[in-house]
C-alpha cells in the first residue's frame, strides 16, 4: 500500500491542521492510497503545555481519518539534515502534505522549499497548505490557542480548534469539601503533559460511561481552602459513584475567576449563582 504523508507536532489538531488532513485524505482517495501522520515524541515547548496529551493526540488523529499514526523518536532524527530526514520518512509514499510554515531537520533548517524540490526530484506530489488567518490578521497556531486557554478565553480557543477543548482523566478521591458545601464534585486527574486552563469556574460538559451531562468545573487552586491545582466538577442531575472511572471533560465557557471566600455559606451562595449561569448557557446552546 502506498501512502500520502504529513509531518508535524499537530498539537491540538486545530482547524489549520484539519485543513492539512483534509487535503491528505483527498489525495489518498484520488490515488487509492492510505494516509500516514508522522509526529514526534517531544515538543518544542514545555511538555506541561500541550493542548492534547499524547494519548488523546493519537486518538484524535484516528478520529480525523488518519490510517497510520507514527511517532518519530527525537533521538533518531535530531542530527539529520533536511534531505536525510526526507529520505528517512520516504517509505512507500506518493506525496507529502504540510503547512506553509513547516520546518524540519537539524536546527530546523529544512523548509517547504526543500520538500517541493525533493518531491520534484523523486516524482512525488507535494502540496503546501496555507495558514488559516482570522479576522484580526493573526494566523491560527497551537501557540496562540495555548495562550487563549491560559487566559481563560475558552470560547475563542474552541473556535480556533474547531472543536471544544477537553481533557480526559480518572475520577479520584478528593478533599470531599463539596459534600460539606452541598455541591458534590468529581475530582478529575489532570495529565502532566496537558496545559492547565486559567484558574476559575467553567461551564462544562462531562461524558461518563458514554453519556453526556451538563456540569460546572472549578479548575485551579481553591483559594478558600489553599489547595494545590485540582479539577473538580459538579455534575448536574447526577448521583452515582464513579471513583475510578475515566471521564471526558469538555470546556465550553469561562464563568468567573477563583476567589477567596470568608465562609462556607459564601461559597455555597456563589456556587448557586454559578450553577444558574451554567444552566442558562446550557439552555442557550440547545
């Protein structure tokens, strides 16, 4: 079987990445070939800032229709020149599809010009996909989306992703403050690889055992109780024991920043207001 390939970090699989994959699939269909995505077991930024951790990135690649997902080891490729790298990935391929700003090879010296020349010299197809530019003139990029998530601008981040920012984790035993307050929460583990959203309360949806529920989530440090980072989700109309279950938490809107309260009663009153706001948002999205 022959392949059309694409190469990159693909952190987040935002709409720019999705354009690349759409073209990759179009070519594969036209030439009765398969698709292969090469990614890397490293990232140019701190690993705790990825939009998708490795498990979810691979899963997302397959959900977008990629036939083969392959992780390249940095130690194997870090000293390769651009031509050595292209020879390395040239395995039963018919063509290469990448974004216009793709860089590769030792010291990132390779550019799309090298890919176009390599394709011409080896009778391959090379398609270079332009960046997606938003109204402000800014190009959509993983780095700009990471900044939006860190600033709590989840709605804008979701627009640029082309889907809603999410995390998957295991429901763990937490501090059990929610029971005392009257808002039971699922304490959800957070991947060490994934970026943390701005500390605050969010309108979220949560998928538990294949079923989706409206919810609100406190992500970050609970200033009233001086805890370390946690992700605690109050699931609406839900009363099940789910410790140990893996869940998917989907972030839809930022409600407010975390703040310190003087009493449990103040916390409870604020959470009542937060829930009303989340329910209004849920109603508006239906």
